[in-house]
């Protein structure tokens, strides 16, 4: 085990990034970061991700204004995933929900979360 940061990107050049609210610990979203997104996030303090659907870098909130101010980046033991502890500036989900995880699974049905 090493103390040197050496992220291990997958075959597509991506890391999984889990966004957690710094205030209440709620999971807000899961996205992916490439080298550029990780570097921009570290440089600016605002969460940047790689959009797999658009094939490009994006600043979370660039159109909605609902940015994520990064307080801390946690790196997993294998350095192939990160947790971003963030202060959300508004809803995180593109649907307008506070979190992308606003439903829970009951049997085979998705029902609104508590």
C-alpha cells in the first residue's frame, strides 16, 4: 500500500465518483470522472465529471446553477473510485430532486423514498 495518489482508471479511462452531501451524509449522485474531470475538480473546487452520453467533460451545474462545492475527496483502497464530499447548491438530480436516489426498491417496484 502506498500513500502516493495514483488513480486507477478503468479500460474506458474512468473512475466511479460517489457524491455525498457534506452536511447530512446523504448520497446525492454517482457519476464518472476521467483524468481531466478529476484535475478540474481538484483545481477549481467544483465537481466536474465525464459525460458518457455526450463524450465530454462537464461542470456539474453549468446550465442549472446547481453546482457541487467539493470539501473533500476520499479515495478507496484500490484507488479506482472516489467519494466527493460536497456542499450542493440546490438540487443534485436532473429531475429537480435533492438526490438522484429518491426511490427505493420494494419487491419489483420503485416507490418514493422517505
